[in-house]
C-alpha cells in the first residue's frame, strides 16, 4: 500500500468515525435524553426503555466505542505526519 493510499484510508475512517460520533451524540442529546421525564423530540420519550433504532444503552456504547476508535485514528494520523508537524513547528523559529 502506498503512503498516499494509507493516508487517505486513515482520513476516511477518521471521518466516518467522526460522523458516527456526532450522530450518536445528537441522538443521545436530542432524541433520547437521560432521565425518566425527558421526551426529546418525541421519539421514544427518554428513560431506559426508550428507543430510536436502538435503546439508549446501545447508543451510549456506539458513542463511547466510536470515540475510542476516533482517538486511535487521530493518533495514527499524527504519527504518520510527525515529520511534517515537527518541520512546521520549527519553521517560525528559523533565522533567515
């Protein structure tokens, strides 16, 4: 696999993880808020038994594990670009 394909794959997977993280966060925040009285937008009514495609606990698991995956892929992304990052951090301090 070429460097360019590897970089592209890491970026695409990171983007997909970001979208899943954001979507699950919005579902947990707006659609299935915590607490017995939370009604969200009316899709399930909050609490432990509420559901929007999945129950709240499944959304929490998706949100948590997607966050872990996103963190791992960001670490890989930074590791792959460490030389460029170091050069960019050094360049403002070079004497010309």
